[in-house]
């Protein structure tokens, strides 16, 4: 799908010249994801989240002015806590061989371990819709590649 261009709605988050830098906002992220056809919802904490077949992906903003974009992928396949050393080895290997996403293990309060991935980008100076489209697309694709490898590790990989 092509990157966002002009939008008919003159007040919409994608309106304006496509090369114009604009602040990273919740509405801009949501509009770019919608333009790409990614269905996202707002979680109880106000963050955007999308559900893919084997992952949930959060689109988060942090920093003093919300200028840091983080695409956080969580593989839905849980592992028993006893496998954490193996999962750490998997993540260390992944991080050694790839730049995106940074992989790590999270153990929840119920003792289930999950592999997660994060891509973080500093957009303090602003971002164009085209640039944001590319960043979000790469974050989603990289997260889905990580999740596919986790599926192979778990023996649940999809064909």
C-alpha cells in the first residue's frame, strides 16, 4: 500500500503537504495505521494496539513531549517459566544477528513467559506521514518475523 499523501479532510492528521514535518501524535499514528489497513483499538491505558494472528502489537508514544515512537510486539504463545533460560538464549542470539526488533523475555504474574520485541525511534524533530508509514510498517514486519521464529521455537509455527 502506498504511503499517505494528501487527505481530503483539511483538518485530519494526514492533511497538508506530505513532506511537512509534524509532531508525533496519537491521531497521526492511528491515521497512518488505518491508511495501511491495520485494525487497531485503544486499550484501557489509551495506547493503540493491533492484533495479528500470533502477536499483539502496541504503538506507544513516550518522552517528555510524546516524541518517542515504540512499536512493541508480544508473541501470544506463552512458555512455562522453566524455559526462560532457553528463551534468553534465543533472544540473545536474535539480538546479536539482527538490529530490529530488540527481543526480550517477559514473565507475567501468572508465571507465563513470553517473547517480546521493541523498535524505538526518536522523532523529536517531527515526522512526515510517509516516514511514519515506513517506520510503522518496518516495526510491524520485524515484530512479525520475530513472532514467526518464536512459533518455530514453540513448535507452533504457521505454514
